[in-house]
C-alpha cells in the first residue's frame, strides 16, 4: 500500500493556544499521515471522547491549560478509554513533571524546545508502533483466555469458567433480590450411542445438543459443558415458571431436530431445574437432583 493510500491517524490535539495548535496541526497534516482535530479546552476534548470513543486514535495534550490541571485531564481521559494513547506536550523540562506525566498514564511526552516538531513526529511514530503491538498482544491474550474457558468440542464454556460466572451471577441475584435459575441437561442413553454407533457419533450428538440450547436460549444465559454428557445453564432474571417455559421450548426444538436430522437414533435428554423461587441455596444440586428424577421417571415409564 502506498503511503498516500494508508489510513490517516485520527489525532485529537487539546491546546488552548490557537496559534500553537494551528502550527501543530499544519505540521502533522503536511505529510498526509494524520488528520488532526483541535479542542481548545480539556472539557471539550473529554466531551468529544465520551460522545464518540472511536473518533480518535491518539491524544496530544498540552500540560499547561489555563485554569485546568493537565494531569487531571489525562486521568479523566484514561478513565474513559485506558487504551487511548496520550502524549503530553509541555514547556517544562523538569524531571519531576516528566515522572508525574508518565505515572498518570501518558505514553510519552514532548518538550517544546529545539527541534520540537521533529521530536513530535518521532514520538508519535514510536508511541503508535508500541501501541499497535500492545493491542495485538491484548487481542492474542483474550483469544487464549477464551480458548482456555471453552469446551473444545461444543464451544460451550467449560466447568471451571462456568463456576466463575455462576458465582458472580448468583451473588448479583442475591444482592438485588432478583430471580435466577439453573438447568442441568443430561443426554439419555449416551453410553449406548457411543457403544453402538461410535464416539464420533456421540461427539456429534453433544455438538447438536449444544447448538439446540444455544438457539433456544437468550444471549444473557450461560451454557457450559459440565461433564461428559451433561450441560448446565444459568438463566439470570428467570424464575421457575419462566424456566419451565424455556425448557418446553428446548424440548420442542429437539423434536423438530429429530424429525429432520439424519441421525441413526433419536437424541433425547432430561432437564432438571433449581430456581431462586425456592431460595438461593444449592441451585446446582437441586437442578441435578431434579434432572435425575426426570431421567428415572422416563426409565420407569419405559
């Protein structure tokens, strides 16, 4: 890609001195690498960032704004978007000021002396190159964390991650006295599927069940593979009656799947629920017991 075709870096310059701000913008935009907007006060710059977080990729902040503390403005911007790089421009060559600036979260600073504009260009390039690698590393870290929290076969959360999410959701439900329900789903005769049709078919059954659950549940509901043939779902803001309606919908979706799927035998599962309607304690254990009652009820009726 030619330099002229490269995306321009969106820069916010917070500077009260009109003459200086126009000179900085002229120097930055001369090579066509930057597009620079000027905010004449810290409040104006903060308002722009709050209104449109993706509007800017870099902030150039004057340290000495009349009636405003540059460090306070820096910290407020950091509180809005910690990943937005900030370079502070200062006329003070003080080591103490430099330390304060970096401690407050600036990526770097430039002193208005000597070859100031050249130094500004170099500093911007260095800061943005470092920022690019930081964002890449952050993205890779998130991907690794996501992989570590998911069941590799079904894509549902694993048991460890579910426990973490469930504890958080249960604590929130208790604090605000909101309903919450847990559902345990266990495939029926799963061992027979593996023994008769092979483990690949058993794996396929698990994937199909996870997809049925995902399609019928809300985005706020959390699905996890709890064991070999078990899934668990936590449904925030859901009481027992609402959970039963959801379970009925899941069973109907299973019937539709079995009618259409090219599967050697019908897939079936049992669902048990534990709801805060009956209290917040031992919801997983209650759901597990209810699931086994449902399963044994099927067995005794056959």
